[in-house]
């Protein structure tokens, strides 16, 4: 991703895991790329929903023509939880829409 940022290829870069600053910043050549920090996935441990995205683990980006970032769980998130994925020989876990 750093190469894409350095060359100004990506318009938005959403990333997560151990973010320190939640603010969206503009980076890359001429500040053309928006870097959107997200929080992480709730990794397996003693939590009610392991492997589900945690708080602020989702965002939706709209180009209209300006960029708008909405940090909220989409309505469809429950259908894409890891426990609904299926194991496919040679592919590992696959989202049910791709089976």
C-alpha cells in the first residue's frame, strides 16, 4: 500500500489495527490520497463476538464527486460475519456470496 500512496494511485486508503490517531489525513503527492484509520477486528478471545469487526472497524466511502467517509456498520454486516463463511477445499474460508 505504501507504494500506491507514494505514487498517488489510491484515492482512499482504509487501514486498521492499533491506530493511534483516528483523524482522516491527506497524504501522498499533492495530498491526493485520504488515509482513513479504522479500528481492528475483535480477535478470538473472551469477547461476545470474536472475529467480527469491532467498534469503528467498518467504513463506507462515497464519491459524489467529493469523498465522504461514514464510520458505521453497514446494514448488511451481519450476513458477512466469519461464522457464515464456508470452507472450500483449496481456498480456505470463502464468503457465501462467492461460493
